[in-house]
C-alpha cells in the first residue's frame, strides 16, 4: 500500500501537471467498490471545476477545487459550492496518472477525468481497495496528526497511557496519519526500538529518538520518490528508489547493515515486522 512518501511524491507530481486546469467531463466505471461518495455527486462536483491545489493529507491525495459560479436558482437546487475537494485514497494497488487522450485505457481503470488542456487524469486500481470521494464543503479531515509537522511534545503525548506494541501505535492512523508498515519498521530500527515493545515501557528519551527517526526516514524517502514495492509508480509512471535504502524492511535473514546479525521477521496484529535483535531493544 502506498504510504506517506509515495502519496506525497504522487501529489507533488500531479500538482506540477494539473493545477489551474479545468475538469471538463468525468467518466466513472461500473464497479461500486472505489466510490465512497455517490457517482452522481462525484461527477456533479468535479465537472466544470478548476483544480486550485493538489496536496497530501495522511495517505489521501486531496484536490482543492474552485467550483464555477451558479445562478441563485441553480444554487438553491443543488449542493454545489464555490469550493470543494476530490479525495483519492490509493488503497493497495491504486494509481493516479496523467495521460494523453490517445493513450491506451488499461484494464482496471475506474475513473477518467478529461481536462481542458487535453490531458486526462486516470485512476487505475486492479484490487479495488482504493476509494474516491468528494467533500462538497471543502472540509475533509483525514484524522490524526501529520508526522512531518507535529512537534515533539505532541508526538510524545500521542503515546501516553498506551500499552500495546509500539509498531501498532505507529500504524494507527487516528494517531499519526500516513505512516505505514515500511516506514514504521525503518523508523523503529533507527530509533533502536523493537516493534513489539509495549508503549508504556518506552522512555521519553526513546520516544524523542523515535520522533527524530520518523521525520528522518520520511524525509529521505520523499527525496527518493518513495519505495517501489509491488506495483507502485509515481504520477508519471516512474519508480521510486528508497527501497534500495531499506535497512530492515523486507530483509528477513539478511545481515544487519550495522552489526551483521540476521534480520528477523515477526507478525504483529497481522502485519509483518522486521527488526534487528541486537540493534533494537
């Protein structure tokens, strides 16, 4: 599943291509799973809208839209607003790409937005875990706090009073939005904390190291375009390179890059977790 660095990379790439463009028409496929908002509401909100901004919120790509002005009668009959948002969650295998109109429409394409510039914005999702929705009042909130924006004191307070594994807490999107399996493992390694450690046994100093590690890992991953695990590509169809920098994730049995101890893999709440039994305590 694309995590914060991958979603940030895609959002930045889209921003350079579509900001200022106008959505002329919307085509939605017949599969109901990707649509979190009704198809008619999505189409009504998007068509005629100008894309004012594209940004990431947690693992969501958010398009801020400027709606066309409507007459008083029209405005009274619909839910249209002068501003709205289109929200895209990529799920496990979703891709959001800018295409030429004559490019082949690949299998599992669930949405095509035709833009005034002549380009098309296409949502492709083979596994159909991705979700498309709109916020007609422009007030979408993904919950949790942004790990690259939160201050140390607030970060520490997020984990106060919790007793479960620290890995599970890091993956809790209601606490810290955007961090997923890859970057939780990599951050815990750099902080020297085992993924199964109970939160209430972690010292304030260790939480400080974890705070710095999370920010460091995410910043490095964004700079390298994310991790191309499975079928992730950015808005231009290009792969990321941070997978070449993974120190523990996906390296079960390989020697630790620091101490040469074999990396272990365990399962916590149904999710794989990778760690070094010597470097992490």
